[in-house]
């Protein structure tokens, strides 16, 4: 009240009210419960006077304190509201990700399966090609060995046949037969 009317006017008003409450006798008797309204009015006056004095002396600093406190609370509430909105957005994003996570996992598994099958096919194809190449190389080696063995066998058979022929010839041909053969050969050469 002091701050509304000015210091002198406010103090004068409080003094008049205070004197009136203390000097004037209570005209209201206590009720059935023993409560005296006049005493309640005096106590209320004392409380209001005390609050007004506190506000008078500490009003500016209390006003600043409560103003700053109100400002801090508003800022805190605004920050909390912003944080709440951010967290709600993050929760929504996480929920969206979780909803698509099964699809992503399925895609990854399917991709891994496909890559594994492709790799399997590549390995099998390479193994087939290597096996075919190895079979072909082995076939050529066997063929070459066969041809060489065949030549060697023919050569040995020819050598054996020559040896056997020489042996037979030397056994069965005498000097008269030999002379006859030489004459026939010379005759043959002349005719040609």
C-alpha cells in the first residue's frame, strides 16, 4: 500500500488504521466458539503492516529477485519444452527407423544371400573350368605319352624284328644263297 500512495500518505494511513484498531474497544463480542472478530482484524492489520514494511524496505530487491526468478523459470520451461519437442522428434525418428528396420534387415539378408549364391556360382564355374582344363591337359599328356610309348614300342618291335630277321638270315642263308641274293640285287639295280 505504501508504494501506491507515496511514503508519507501510506505511513499516515497505516498509523490511523493502527491507532483505530488498538484504541477503539472491540464492539463485537466473541461468538459461540470463542472467536473474536475484532482480534482477527487486529492480527490481520499487523500482518498487512508487516508485509507492507517488508515490501517498503526490500521491495526493489524482492521485485528484482522474483522478476529474475520468473524469467529464469520461463527460460527453463521454454528450454524444457524445446528439449521435449526435440526428444519427441527423436523418438518419432527412432520409431520410424524401427518400423523400417525389419525391411532393412530383410534386404540386407537377401542381398547377402544373393551375393553368396553369386559367389558360389562363380566358385563352381571356376572349379568346373579348372577341372575341364585339368582333364584336357591330362588327356593331352596321356595322348602324348601314348604316342611316345607307341613309337617306342614300334621301335622296339622293329629292333626285335630286325634282330630276329638277322638271326634267321644268318642261320638259314649260306654262302651260295648269299651270292645268289647279291646277283639278284645287282640285276635289280641295272634294270632301274
